[in-house]
């Protein structure tokens, strides 16, 4: 509570800082220019179209969080419930403001007491649902004070989270104590959350990301790569960055000693997708490939034809679909801040590997502990993982187990919605 009082005292200063930041930061400036008109438009729609329906407020910070919400939103009876969606990022607001997943949309107000208080009083939601991490103190405090039911879904409280440590642990116990129910993906995450809240306040429902990734797989119709890619056994290096390069390219050099010739002789191809698609990173990847004898063809220069065994993807937003072409995948981030999405390749039954930094992603931990996901710590271990392509029986068995893992992990959206609406 003392930290919250300090936060309240500092809000006028934070407001001035936000206004000044808008002069230098395009995203903040866009939000400041658009948020008032977006709020008025949403409020007019609520007052015109809501009728007797119960209003549920869903919040997603950005694109990833909104993807997690989609399976839940799609299952709501819109004859009984009016859905108000808020976003923090102007990028996702611009992309999704006309989506059919909700009835009205606006920006989440900045976390100042005067703006939050006005927002809740104007829209009068019955229920407030937050996904993942984007928890703001004034939003939670004022919602609770006004009798609005508050839920956190897909909660990811990993063991080393700063929220569990001094000096903010006491503040987070106070903050998380405002939620009616916190829904999380596994018993291990529930154990971590018990450091902040009572066990009965936490429900293990699963993670709705599995439902969404399976839905996206079903919806996927576009073919991003030429048909020849379906005739070879392909390896996707997804979301890799500089911290992954030594292990990845070291392992490739061991497995494919003659570079292009070795890939072609084996009937294998590489699809490399950097985490950051900027010219500096693309050039870095090309240089690393050249050193081990790999000729690179950029995705943007393909024009429908393949001239190389290695494709470097210089586009954004298609990685999840590219895993459909893979037999093996390495997911980046495991030698840095933390591994990226391992569910995206797993949903296609792709054998998955990653570096050792997996603690922040519960499904990566589960894949590793079950012996399905391969943790690689060295070029030698990555080379051994690549050798799975020469062991078809072992690879088929691993693919089957991976698909079973995904299937068993689905169904969270129904459990989440059941919890929210039953209460």
C-alpha cells in the first residue's frame, strides 16, 4: 500500500512526462492524438447498441495479447453480452479497430486516477478481464472499488519474476489480491502465484494461446513459399537473434560440412527468420551463412522461384505459418532474455529445439521436462538435433508426441469463459 500511495503522488509528474514524451515518441504521440475521439466513438456505440446486454471489458496491450483473447471472445454469446475491447498499443488499435471480435473499441486510458475513474464511470462494465502481464494499479484499484469483477487470464508468474522479490513483493501481494480469480496455465505457475495470493484465488485453466494457435492453423490458407518447399525436408530457425548464432551456425557447419552441396544432397532446406527484420540483422545472418558455405536467397526477392537451399525471411508476421513447411525447428531467444513461442511449431507436429533460457515460458519447460522439446547448449548438441532428419522412425514418434501435447493443452478458452460467466 505505501508504494501505491507514492505512485498516486507521482501521477501528476508522470502525466507531464507522458505529454513531453509524445513530442519524441511516435506511438505515444499517436495515442495522445487518437484516444479522446476513439473513447467518444466507443461510448456513443455503447449507449446506442448495448441495450440490456451485460458489458464485459477485455484488455490487451498489443497484438500478442489480443491473439490470446480471440478464442475467448469468439465463444461469447453476443445476444447476452456486449464486448468492449481496449488496447494499449496504437499499432494493434489501428489494425484491429474494425474487428468482429468485439462490439466497441478504444484505447485503455493512461493509468492516472482521474482518467481511470472517469473511464469506468462512463462505460460501467460488469466484468474486467486482463490477459498476461498488462496490469495497471489504478485500473485494478478503481475497478475493485466500483464493484467490477476483475479477472486475470493466462497469468505467467515464472519462478524468477521480479514481482516475487523485495522490495515490490508486498506491493504485488496487495495488487494481485484485488483480482476475483487469477487463471493460469499449469500447477507450477499456480505454485509461483501462491507467493502472492491465496491458493483458492488461482484456477488452473490452461493457456488460451494453444486454442488460438490451433485455430490459426485451421484458418491458414495462404501459401508463403513455392511448392518445391513441400518436396524437401525443411528446418526453420525461428525468431533467432545474435545470441543464438554461435550455436545455430556452429551446428549447421558440423551437420552440413559442404554447405549448399550438403543441403542439396540431403534434400534439406533452411528457412531462417530473424527476430528483428532490419538490414543490419539480415546482413549479419547472410555473413554467418556465407562463412559456412550457404548461399542465401531473401524472401522478398524470390518472385515465386527458388534458386537457393537457404531462404532468409525479411518479412514480418508470417513465422507461425512457415512452421507448416518444417520437419525441425529451432526457436530463438533461449540464449538471451528467454525463448520465444514454442507452441507455433509444436501445433504442426514439428520437432522443436531451443536454448537453455526457458524459465519464463511454461510450455517450453513442459516440453523439455516431458522429453519432447530438445534443449541445446552447444553447436554439438544442435548438430545432434539436426541428425533427427536421418532417423525417420524416431522423428515420426516425436512428431506424434508433440501433437498429443498440443491436443492435451487445448480447451483453455472454454474453461476461462466458464469461470468468468459462472461468477
